[in-house]
C-alpha cells in the first residue's frame, strides 16, 4: 500500500490547524475569565529571541498553505502578518484551511520527485517535493504549532496533549 503526498500533508495540516483554532477559543475564554489582556497572550513568547504567539500561529499557517500550494500547483493567498487579535488569527487559519481544500492529489503526487529550490532566509535550499514535505514543511509546521501550544501552556492555559492532538483514535 502506498501513501500519497496529499494523504500525508492535507489531513495532518488540517487536523493540527483545527486543533490550533480550538486552542485559540480556549485562550480567549481563559484570558477573559482571568482578566488577562488578549495582547499579553498574543505577544507572549517562550524566550526573548523567539517568535511571539501570534507569529507562531501565522508561521504554522504559512508552512501549511505554502507547501500545499507549491506541491499542488496552486497560488496561495498572500498575508502581511498583520493579525492583532484572536479573531484575526482564526480567520488566518480558516483561509489556510481553504487552500488545503483546493489541493488535488494528482499534482501533489506528480511533484513528489520534482526538484525545486526555495529561499529560506539568506540560503537557497534544494529538495525533491517529497523531501520538502517530509523533511522541511511538516517539521517546521509541527514546530510552530507545538511552540504556540507551549506559549499558552506556559502562560497558564489549561490545555493538554488531547488539545494538541485533537482527534485521537479510541482506546
């Protein structure tokens, strides 16, 4: 049995973006109940040289939408990373999910062995589509999702592994 690029990427991105969306709802309820300014959570970070919570969310969205768009031959919407509220982050997630909905399996599978390059900061990185998805896009996506989760957990939000994993198979 073979698993396709689409089967690897789209359900994984979707599941964790939906989990992130649900965590945003919990963060709003938590902040309001505790009298915490939303901006305090949105601008929180684990360490001074790390991205803020909102940048972690937008980065996760970017890795999902840009990788799927690149592999599926789609044009991804451009975002200026100007989100300043939980509601705006939820919109960003919804727009990312819409890109995932457009992705078709055939072009993604065709891209698996194609060579291409991307700019990552000052460097140019070279991959096949499969390498890009498995060794760059997915790990970066999970890193930003987990870091966003960690920032909220560090700031007292009562979330656990089930919140991060979202739908888990029954025991």
